[in-house]
């Protein structure tokens, strides 16, 4: 290890100055974690509103309590700016910018390119740069490395470069940033060791891999695994319904096998930023090598048809009650209402849902609070006051998911008890189903708007 690397190692292990580019649902929790570890943190964002709110100690990310952020800001451990020049004296720079898809499902790495250009303008000898944004294998070496080397610096000797995929699960109280192992791939062994030293400040376990391209592939494999398995269980649910079999009973029984099986659960499609887009980054990259990944395309096809399938279930349920879809009052519970702090994470109502009846968006967190208040202020209130139909959907951030360490659900929230849950009986001991589409009535009535009977088999 060179003298430059040794000096940087000492600073990273002591009281480093850390700069973060992007203060969204990934960047801000990281900034807070490093500040709590004793580092001085400078957050950079192009959004002046975010910068102002961080400076005021006001959190806009669910995983960061305002009280925690305010305390760090007041203590001078964390600040925010929109001037990249503020990063010229930091010891480490973390890039946490969004990576959406283009209209043709090709990778849009324009945010990474812009961040790399900004860092290239201030990078100096003795700095570590880590890319956290999910991207295709090769991005770190193809996009970041040439721009930094153009400054006349040598990677692994003058500056250090690594990739560490973000693994934050917004709203998950069990697996927090500190509990999730951090995968690190450095351009050189020295780069890897320095990145591991940095992340050891905020996580219990650092997992070193051979290089940046391996670390980039790890994240894509994780989310492709989920996408393909969610597609599998979605199609399995459709087949079970055709055969008159309860998919929930089948999954619950299969989950008792202690090896070789991991339960996934059907829902109305994929949500969040990662699952709808990440597999396409991999597909695009391997197509350049002359290979067509079939599983990814087929899984995407199945998952994209699920909103339409769910709308058909809704139509059938209304028909069973003698109600027409046209004119029905339907409250579609959006897992992630549009929020600029979520950096483009997909959570808008599916087009089929928006197209039927009088659909309205709804935030589940506000609903839970309203229900708690309602129970507290009106004991013995008529349970018919709010009938709802709940259909599972993949997690998109927002309400906390079920806390089972071995389960990855194709749905978005922990099941909630309700006297009129139309859909299914969950796995053993877990009533109800995650929020998807909800009917709500203003006044109590004797007969539920949509009864459990039409959905006795749910998605089955």
C-alpha cells in the first residue's frame, strides 16, 4: 500500500470528511449514518429545496427522523450544499444518484455522467470515490475512471475508486442500514481495502469482492432474482385460479419445507425504483455481447400484465355484488404517492386502475393513522364504515413490509386485520393481504360494498 493510501486509511478510520452526491432515499440515510459515526458530512444536491431542508434539520426521507437530522446539523456534523467545490477537501466522495430507464428501456446513466464530471473537476490526490447507484457491469471503469484519470491522477496510487451497491430498504425497521452487509468492489486491492475501511464505520459486515464489475453485477442479480420469482408466483396464482386451487394454501404448505424453497407472494405488479428497472440494465448490457436474456423479458411481460389482471378481479367482484364498474367509487391505494425525494421510484397508479370508475390515490401511512384515531375516538364504531378490497403488490417503499428474514414478498406492506378483507387468507397466522385497491364508504351500511365472497380465492 502506498503512503497516500496509508494516510487515507488512517483518516477514514478516525474522523474523516465524507461528501455525498445525491440526498435522496439512499444518500440522506448514508449521510446521517456517517455523521453519527463521528465523520463530518457534506451533502451535495442539485435540488435547492432538499438542500434548504437539510440545512434546516428537516427530514424528507422516512428512514431519517427529523430529530436525528436536526441534532446532527446543529452539532455541525452534517451540512448540505449545491456547490460541488465544497467537496474538494473531503476524504471520500459517495455518488448516490438515480439511474432510471429510457423510453425504450435502455439505461439512462446521465445522472452518473453528470456526477462523474462534477467530481472530475474537484478530485485531488488522496481521495476515495465510491459509486453506489445501481447500474450495468462496467460503468465504474468505463464512465468514472477515464474522467478521473484525465486529471493526470493514477487510480490505486493517487486516487482510489470503488463500487458498493446501495441496499437500502425504505421503511424496513428490522434490516436497517447498519444491519445490511455492504458489498464492496475496488478497482485495485488498495481501493477495495479503503472502501471497506470507510463502510466499516456504518455497517456490521463488509463483503469484499474482486472488482467493481462484480459488485455491480451483485445488485443486478439480487433484483433480477426477485423480479423473476415474483413473476413466477404471479403466473402460478393465475394457474391456481384456473384450477380452482388456493395459491395461498399451496404457498403456505410449500413454505414449511426447511430447504430449497423461499416463499414469494403474488400481487398486482412491481413497484419501487429497483425492480421495474434494474433487470433491464443487465439485459441491455448482455445484448451488447450477443446474448438475449429470456427470463428477464418473460418476467417483465408477466409482471406488467398483473395490474390488468387485478382490475379484472375487481370487475368480477363488483359483478358478483350486482355493481357496475362504471360509477363505482374505488380508492386505489398507491404504494408510493409521487414524491420528488424518491428519485423517480415507480409508484403511480397503474393505468388500468386509473381508467376504471372514480379512482383516487391514497397514502397508506395516512390511512393507518386515521384508523388508529378513529378507533381511539369512536369506540365501538360500526366496522362497516370502511369496507375495503386489498390486493398484494410488490414493495415500493412506504409502509413497512412483513418482517420475516427468509421471505421476500411480491407485495408492499404488512397485512392488516380488517373485518371485510376481500381477497384471501394469508399464510398461517397472517390474516389479510397487502394494500392494493381499496373501496371506502363515507357512511356505515349493513351490506359491504364488496364482500369477501367474490374474492374467496383472491388471486387464485
